[in-house]
C-alpha cells in the first residue's frame, strides 16, 4: 500500500516536501503520480514521473512550483512543493499510473494534508 507523508500547515509562499513510500511492495518499476483532493472537489492529477525518472509531467497550475522526483534505490517518490498558494490546500495522494492517461493502477492509500494560509 502506498503511504504519503510530509504534509503540514504553511503560509502562502512556503514549501513542503511530500514523500510516498510503498509498504509491502515496490514503486521502482512503476510510473508514479501525485494527486490531490480539496474539500468539496474531485480528486485531480498533479504530477507524474516515469519509472526511470527521465520524464515528468505536471498540471499547468503547478508548473514551475512543484517538482516530482524518485529514488528507486529507496523505493520512494517525492513531490517538492514550493511557492504554495491557498488553492493548493488539499489532501495529497500518490499512486501508480499509466503514462499519459494518468489512470491509476493502485488503490488509494493514506494521503497527507497540505494546508496553505494566506
């Protein structure tokens, strides 16, 4: 199961580093994605990285502010979130995905709350 961590409460303009780890499995051969769900809204795609880390993709609203990366040796995927805005407030989740469609191929695990105050 995938577990996200690293969330917290920050002021606008702040930064956090979110991490995703797999318990009882591996993410080292999977395309991985980050998603988020704000209160009252549907879950949305945020970013993805291919299995080797050579390709990444971001939703337009986070380009230049968020960076997805992975360490296959440590079996983790990270999301560095900078220049946070109140509209980034959400629960963030990670999942294995199909490249370019961002269809998830794993169940949702535990998310991590990011709260940005103005």
